[in-house]
C-alpha cells in the first residue's frame, strides 16, 4: 500500500524544483555567426593538417594548432553555457589572436 502523503510531498518537491526559473543567457547573433565561422575554419585547417604526409611535420602542425583549437572549444562551450558576456568576447579575441599567430608561423 502506498502512503499518499509521502508521494504527494515528493511530487510537490519536484514541482517546486522544476518551477524555479533558470536564468536566461544573453545571446549575440554576431558572436554566434563568428563561432560558426570559427568552427568551419577549425574543420578546414584540421583537414589540411591531416593531409600532411610526413608524420613529424603533421605532429608539429597539430601541436602548434592546439592553442587555436583550445580557444575555440572553450569559446563554444562557454557561449552555450552562459551566453554572451565579457568572457566570451575575450575568448573570441584569444581565438582570433591564436589563429593569426598560427597562420603567420605555419604555411598551409
């Protein structure tokens, strides 16, 4: 036999839990466009690096590209979790700086 008073209190708890409003994240269509463009650039450069025949050169390029990839992944994840803020803007700038540095130092 089910004790309905316990069942009702548990349901009441879940109703309260799910009725709490989550804080909405601030969105930026411009940053979303830039993140999408960054994803395409990452995919293209990664494909070019994987096409390098010499293993030692390929590994060097992969290592050099890691800061670019890391900045992009952090930016994408943070934007999905918290939305547009100063930190996501700074991560986008870091991504662009790392990408420019990579392109200037390594020929694709």
